[in-house]
C-alpha cells in the first residue's frame, strides 16, 4: 500500500512552487501554455491524454505527476478499468519499479475519487 499522501503532496508542491512561479513567470507561463496545448482534445481525447501522462509519470517514478494526473482523471470520469489497463502498459514498459509506482497510482486514484465524492 502506498504511504504517500497525494492531496497533501499536491498542496505542498503548489505552495513550494509559488515563489518560483513569480520569479520565473515567463517560463512558467510558457509551461502552462505547453500543457494547455498538449492536453487539449484533438485526435486524442483529453482523458486518453491524461492516461498517457499518468503512464509516463508512473514509468518515470514521479509522485507529483501521479497525484496531479489522477486528480485530472477523476474529473474526466476515468473508470478503474481504464486506469488499471493504463497501469498494466506502464508496468510492461517500465518493469518492477513501475509496478511500485502503479500501486501508488491506484491509491492516489482511490483517494482522489473519495475526495471528489465528498466535495
């Protein structure tokens, strides 16, 4: 079972990056524009793009990526089956270390789903 507190992790990341966003506003605006353009629905829908982003986060062992992308997936109506299939591909491509982060992603999705249901 994952020991990460994904809601707190997202809050901490946002808080810690606050000064950086101010001091490097042009770069951060560029990053935000890149994210908006990359994640906009097109030939691939937004949910599929978020699933891809989550798989990359799992395979690169990024807890923050897992937290933010599972939150987006919950908002987009991702099902547990869609999440699990995506994680299976991430584990296939990333091996044992990705399996450890897949467990984290499953827990993050559960926590984000519960938080969404109580909001």
